[in-house]
C-alpha cells in the first residue's frame, strides 16, 4: 500500500482548450488530471460515446491515499450515507455502525472501525460517498470541475480485494471518470443490462485499469469492475449533466416564486377547469417571457454541485 502523502492541490487550475466540439465546453478542466494533451483529445473524442483508457497525471493519483482512508475510518466520524461495505451485493452481517462515547455522552450511528476491518477481511468492498463533503482535495477538485462543466461532480472511493467489486452490472446517472490510485481493476462495459431470459450480454469493452491510469465510462453505459490485484483503490468522479427535468424545475421555480402560499385551484370541476385554463395561458406567457440564456443559467445554477467553495479560515 502506498504511504499517505499531503493533500494535492489539483483544483482551480486553468482549463485547457477544448479539443473537440463534441465535448462539453469545460472538458479542458479535466486536463490536469490527465498525463498529456493527447489524453484530453482522446477523452474529448470518447465523451458521451465510448469507454476509453487514459494516463493519469501525478496529481490525480495523489488525490486520495490509503492513509487518508485509514484516518477517516479510525476517526469514526462517518455515518450512514457516507460509508458502505458491500459483499456480493449485500451489506455484510453485523453492520458497520455502532455507538460512540463523547466524554460520557453516548451517541449512536457512527462507523465502528473494528466492524469495518472485519467486513473487509470477509472480502467486502469499502465504498465512500461524496468524500468532497469532508476531504479538502476532493472538495476543491469537485467544485472547480462543477463550475467548469456546469454539472454535478461528486467523488466516491472504492476499495476492493482481489476478485471482488462493489456493485453488479449497473448504470449510473453520470459520466464515470475513474482514477486508479493503487492496484488494478478489470472493467467491463456492456451494451445492455442482464435480464432473466438472456443472462448477461457480452461486454463491448473489457479493460484492465492499472495504477496511474484513468478509465472513462460514458453516462448510461452498463458496467461492473472487479479487483485484479491484492487490493484495488480507485476514486470515481461522477459527472452528471442537468437532466430535462432540471430545466422544467428551474422554470417552474421562477414561475411559482411569485405565488402566495395560499393560492388554490379551488371550487367545482368547472371552476377548477377555468382556473387551469387561465393558469395555462399564464404559464405559456411566462415561458415565452424567458430567454433560453436566462433559463439555462437558472437551471445550471440550481443544478451544479458542490454548491459552495471549500472555505478557508485564514
Ligand atoms: Fe458505476
């Protein structure tokens, strides 16, 4: 296992020029995670279309270390939603949470390091969710990428033992950008999900992702990954662009913001129909009254996560 190192400062750097009109405008913000301009060109060509194996920059592979994860587990501050152990698609028996004693005051629901260790020994995969909530390097990185890509960007950690993975074949809502920190993993990407009648489809891509490599899986592509070394540690950056419903929500939010709380569609069916007709016309007028630029800005501002910068106390 690699030793723990200091926090890399890999966020907030200038975005490189985007090499492909197919890519989102901000894709160059990922350049500092990649080893070369050529990697960025290859990523841009693959973005949203096909998986691609890339080389990581040194800064990317220093984002999270085994030492960081040991610290987080031993500190015992993680709670449900932040950490999961998964064995064959299930939570291991006995769970991983317990009580803590804060200077004589008992508090429940904190991760128990000994239970985590026992689950790992049984072969469970450790999964940490949205580590940007408590890890400065990931927080700065995710925030910078979110602003550049106008997307939700979250960071997850996966630690698996040989032959193990986390989840079965699944789809994710975001583009998956995997940074292999230690060990290696075999990734398989499929053109469909397994079903009862036909079983698992043959993978359309099977790639061994080693340390200091990055693997990109387009949004919506079914995939799974199994460790190919004694331990595999990777960080996934999940990049989720705004869905159509975010556009509708953004407009609806602006439309309803002027309403009183006590405004009803009230009365008999006939009266309600008249109300609905009246409001439908107002909604159409409201939609026409917004420029696409205004709606896009509103939608993106509501969608982007993390919402805030990692604060400095100096
Ligand atoms: Fe996934």
